[in-house]
C-alpha cells in the first residue's frame, strides 16, 4: 500500500464522502461529530457539513489492490478543497470527531463491521504559531511542531448491536501537511513513515493527499452547463486539480470484513 500523491503548494482542493459498492462488500464512510452527524457524499453539497468541513466526507473508493489481492482496500476522504498553501494553521482531522469506515456484508444497507478512527493533536511549542520549522527529516522530528495521532477500533455488529470491539491500532502518526520543500525536503519519505501495520493483519495510512476526483464543478452547478461532451474525448476541466483532502487509507484482509470470515471469491458457470 502506498499513499496517493500529495498536493504541492502551487495547487489547491477539498471534498466529501459516503457510499461505494465493491464485489460482495459495501464500504461506506462517515464523519460523526458531537453535535451533528455527517452523512452524504461529494464536495460541500450537504448544508450542515458545508459549515463543518472537517466532518465533510467527499468520496470513498473500495477495491482490490494489485499488490494485495487478498485484501480489501478502502480510501475515504474528508475536508474538501484544501489549499496546500493554506497556512499557518494547516488542515487536520477534528479531535472531537469520530471517523468511520463502514462495511455491509449482508446487503441490507446496515453496517456489519465498522472501523472507528479517533484523533488527538499534540503541539510541541505552544508559544509559536508555526506548524513546523525548516528541515523536518522524519515523522517524529521535533521540528514538526503540530503532530496528530489516532487510534483504530474494529467493531462487529449483529442485528444493529455491537458484539465485539477491538483496538487494532493505537497512537498511530498522521502524515503531516506538505508545507513546502524548505520545511519538509523529502516529503514522500516522511509521509511513507505514516503507513502502519494493524494488529490482526492489514495496514493503514492517514494524512493529506491530493484529491483524486475529477469534476467540472463550476459548470455542473451552473445549471449543468457542461463545457464539452461527456466521455473520454478530452478537454475536460478539473476544478479539483491541485486541491487536497485528508485521507484514511485502510487495507485489511478480506476475511476480516466478510460475513463468513472467508475471502471474497468469484466464479463462472
């Protein structure tokens, strides 16, 4: 599992999430905050979450990765239209929120397995507004003044009730924002250090990534005034190009999310 490209300071983006069907598994993502629950998908289209971007889930992608054929890989994105140059208070997950990746393996529209992500922020020097000092070499570098960490809990449900809860990741680091080449000279190296293993199998990554979605938002919400014909003829305009999102990338064995504990299989008669 490798993280998707990160936005560079010259480019900008943000977004939201909530449903996707893959093979025999339905994976859903949602951000829940104390006063409101974020449900829905796309970028800034839900009135409540447009006022609370840290709980605004843009898109979910569920697939089988080439390097992990026996695993379910889910990418869930939050916080649409992140401008990579948006300092000095750069983007981060909300410490008050509960972020979920939900799996329905019975086809009834209700989750059977949930992965809960809770975050906490640590600020090294509270007397400065700086996110980091120049020369950050690793994800644990003391020059990185604002650090986020998170726990991952796997919840199993039966008839809408939790039947088991297990912490599969504790105090895992979030990849920092890509502030720039002077502050983090080798950003890819530092970001890759945020890929961590989970107990019971699987991997996880959390941090800022470039928004992979492609859409001409300006034309879409101008009365669906499409600039070019649909299809792959080229010439489309990506209003999300250069913007970032905060991603949670979860890769777990298929047996951990299927109903019978067996991998997803295909067949032909």
